[in-house]
C-alpha cells in the first residue's frame, strides 16, 4: 500500500475482508498471520481483527509472531 494511504484503516478493512472470506468459503477452523515482532502497524491490524499471539517461530532465520483467530471468534459466523 502506498504510504499516502497509511493510517486510514484500509489495511484493517482488507484484513477483515480476507478473514471473513476465509471462514465463509474455506473449510478451516482457524486463520493465522505471520508478523515480525517489530512490525507494530501490522500487529495492530491483526489485533483489531480479533487475532492474538499464538506462538513465536523462526522462519528463514527471522523471528515471527504467529497471530491466530479461531472460527467463531469474529462474531460473524
């Protein structure tokens, strides 16, 4: 996303739409998001969409937080 569009809630809306699409159309019981710990804006987007930190992993030698939300936690199912 271009920087001049940051801070308008667009990432939060897009993430929410993908979350809702995933639960509505895919046979999954949870959705995850891998986010580097220092990426505070992405962490806020995940948290605004009901995700919480599930665990920490190393991916390609870089630490990541795994945010997770279970089906039924969105209030939309």
